[in-house]
C-alpha cells in the first residue's frame, strides 16, 4: 500500500496536510516504541516495515522477531487505547 493511499484516507477523515500524514503515524509509533525501552530496535524496524538494504536478508527475514513483534502490537494497542481515553498528550509543537 502506498503512502499516498494512507494520506488520501487521512484527508477524507478531515486531517489537513499540515496536521497528519501516513509517515507521521509511523514516526510517532517509532518514537513511542523506541522511547519505551521495551523492544529491540530491530523488532521495531521490522514491525514498521522498514526495508533492509540487503536483498537476500529482506527476502527471508519476514519472521524476524516475530514473538516480540506480537507482544509489541498488544502493548501498542493498549497504549493507543490509553491515549484515546484521554491520557495526557503532550504536543510536539508549541
């Protein structure tokens, strides 16, 4: 799926180009997951589908960190639910 598909969906949901992009969600997830200190950085990168430069490794690395990624997705779902219910959200821009 292309980034433009995600961005088009965000526009239909009412988000302006200066408010959110598909990459913005990925960036936020990367920051929160890395800052939590709970997950291996390579597991985070695999989950966010960042591509390995090595084509052979990329072809066979689909299951890398699978168990950790499953736990990470559960943690991320709980974190998002916390935010949805009104956890304190600190704006990144003043």
